[in-house]
C-alpha cells in the first residue's frame, strides 16, 4: 500500500511539474478576425450578395401584392372555378417566396463559410506560429466564453497582430463642439 501511494505521489508530482512548465496564453479570436483586412472584404461581399437576394425576394413580394390586389378587386365577378385557380396561384407564389427566403439564407451562409475559410485558416496558422515561436503550450480563446478562470497568463493577441502585420483601427475623430458666438 505504501508503494502504491508513493508511486501515485511521484506521478502527481511529475504531472504537476509538467503543467507548471507549460506556458499559457489567451487571445480574442473575434477581435483578431475583426482586425484582419480580409474580413472587411468578405463582409462587404456577403452584404452585397445578401442585398441582391433580398432584391429578388422584394420583386416576388411585389408580384404577390399585385396579384392579391387584383384578385380582391375582381373577386365579385369571378366564377368559383376562377376563384379557386386564383387562390391556388397565390398560395403557390407565397410558398415560392418562403422557399426562396430559406434558400437565400442557406446561400448566404454558404458564401460566408466559403469566404471566411481562408481567413480563419490564416488566423489559426498565425496563432500556431506565434505559440511555437514563443513557447506557449496552450492558447485559449477568450471571446468564445470558454475561459472561466485563468491564473496569470499572457494575452498573445499583440504577438499575432505583429506576426500578421495588423494595425489597430484608427479611433474615430470626435468633432469638437463649437462655442456659441
């Protein structure tokens, strides 16, 4: 029994010393991605694409509104068969609008994933290179909310920004109020 407890204490001491030798760091990946100029280009392209799809949805909605207004205006003079056909056409158009909205959102998500994939890879590669170059065993993402407690560690965002040659955005100049005359 003494041998087992001695072995366990040695294993525990070895493990503790191993962790004590490891260097920990953290950064905000969302801040890093936001600072990368590629993300602004991607966001602009995604917004443009979303606006194009929204324009198509608006055109479909205008067509739906026109047909609904026309059907309501002519409903008193239409036969039952004509009313039924018109009702089915409007229901079909409404379904197409709803389906297109869902498809449009899926397309926007796919475009965002496609455009951000190389940005995320570049950020991860930079984080890995900085970690290796500076002897970090672990780097945590403080923006993911997964870091609940940490003892003294280093924020490695400045090192990654330097590695990627990123500058902080210039603060917006506040307009100085003019004194009344």
